[in-house]
């Protein structure tokens, strides 16, 4: 199958591209510059010049292939306003690609963070949980209205992921911080495991389905912040979520409780965890630092 992929040079897109090519698919990758084009070529794909702001290029790429996978995002998490702006760009890109393949039966698969989900009773969000509507993250979730298949992921690890913006923030602050008692939780998944999920959704996924790429459904923020602090040899501190924080935007995200189940996804697609869990990976020193302004 010929697959148009955005963000091929990114940490999710790279893993997805490798997995698809290994399993016999052809990848046409969106390349925003020569460096991205070179990386796509080295991975075994074919570059397609353009970026998320070039809607005509997105339409052309989508129309010329059999399916679309959209893990790309204009990153930058330094403030809620920036997140909301980037989500609007994302929605426009998804809309453009969706229009290009409307009525063709082609699949459009996107990634959307699970921090936009919430269950009032504290139970893990499932694939049937409606997306939250009250934050910048929910704007990313709203994009799901435009696609056939949605793969949701949150704390992706490997060579990227939201967790990777925390070390430089902690280093600048001089401590590793969690909010309150640190008992609120995040789900987690490795980027190579999520790559397999994208392929399974492409090959066997149901039209209109929502799949959760969260193999670990509830890792306590206090536990992984403690592990990061220990690895970085920084003191670990609890902060009150109401007080101004040198952690900035990260403080708001660290305060969120986001238990997320993928039982239905695993059952329907036969998707299983292959790589080790989050805490084991932090202990092994495999969490790289990423600038929160560019991730």
C-alpha cells in the first residue's frame, strides 16, 4: 500500500515509516526541507515537498496515495495559547487531507493526545470516552471529527515524546517537581510500540474507530518525576498547583490525571506491548532531553 505520512523525520513518523516499509508498504513522506527529504530517502521512503501550512501540498500527497497517516504536529508547549494555535494549524491540515480523499474509502489516521480525555469518576478513559472540550488539548481532539480512524497516544517514549521536555525544564528550575501528592497518573507507550499500532490500524482497523496507544494506563506522576530527578541528580519537590511555578506550562500538565485504557484496542487489533515500561526506561537512562520550545 502507498501511504502518505506527515512528520516522517519526527520520532513517531520515523518509527512508523520503518515499520511500514519492513512490512512491505511504500511510504511517501512530507518533507519541509532538504534535511527532512534526505532523512526520508535514507529511511527508504520517497520525499514529497511541503509542510503543515502548505494545504495544497497536503491535498496532493493525500490524493496520490492509498492512505494517510498524520502523526506530525507544529510543536511548542510553552503556553496554552501556543498549544491552541498549533492545534488550529493541525485541524486545518487534517481538514485539507480529509477533503482530498473524501468519498474514496481511503483511511486517514491521526495521533491525538489523551490529555483531552476525562472520566468524572476517576476510572480510566476508554476508546468510547467523549473527548474533553475545554482546553487547548481538546482542540487536538476535535480534529477527530474529520477522520476515519484516530489513534490516541500521550506519553510516548523512544527518541521524543512529551516526557522528554521535562528534563530541561527541571534542570533550569534546579529541581524535579510534581504537583500535590503525585498520585495523579499518565498513560505511557514506546514510540516503536505505537508504530505497530499505526500499521495495525491501517491494515485491519475499522472505519471511524478510535484506538488508544496507551499500553501502560496509569503511571503515577510522582513516580516518574522521582525517577527523573534521581537520574539527573536533582532534588525532587512537591508543588502546590495553585502557586506560581518556575515549571511554567509543565506544571499545569503535570497536575492532570489521565488514566487511559487500551483494552479494546489491544483486543480488536491484537496489539501488544513489546518494549519495557516507562520507569524501567528512565532507570536505564534512555529518556533524552528535548527543548520544550521545539518539541
